[in-house]
C-alpha cells in the first residue's frame, strides 16, 4: 500500500486515455501511461502502464508495472510486475519478475542478479 501511494505521488508525467505519442521519452521519477505510446522509454524511475494502454517500445528503466499491453524489449534494474490485466510480448532482462494470475507473457526472460547487472555495462581496465 505504501509503495503504491508513494508511486502515485511521485508521478512526473502522464499520458491519458485517448492520447497517442510517438517518439522518445526520457525522465527521472515515475511515468504513468494510460494511452498509446510508440518509441523508446529511458529513465531513472518507473513506468506504470495502465489497463487499456498500448505501449510498443524498447524500455530501459528501474521498474515496470504492466496493467495494459506492452510489446517490445524491456530492461529493468529492479523489477517487472505484470498485473492480472497485463499483457507483455517481447524480451525482458530483470533481476525480479513478478506475474499475477491471469497475466500474459509471450517472449524470453533473462534474470540476472542486481550486482551482476551493474557489471554488464562497465569496462574493466
């Protein structure tokens, strides 16, 4: 309950039902998408895809919550949560993958520990 309340209060951007956006979204904080989005999403925070939303994108953020439909590639540092109304088609790389009963996932999942994920993008001299 506390996490959800904090999540809503920290929302930095909102794409409402009936709205469409095509392009690149970069942000810090939390973003809520209830409309249609196509493109790329990068951020230091979380993306909340509401029920009825359609997102076709490559996503790289801290966490993703899916209540609508997402198609593409997702890379998260913390977790992905597909709610019972959610549908995800694509590949995901995440240390924590949560799927509620009734959710749909069609793709490949690569689960790595958070500390391993930090090493993946670094260079060693």
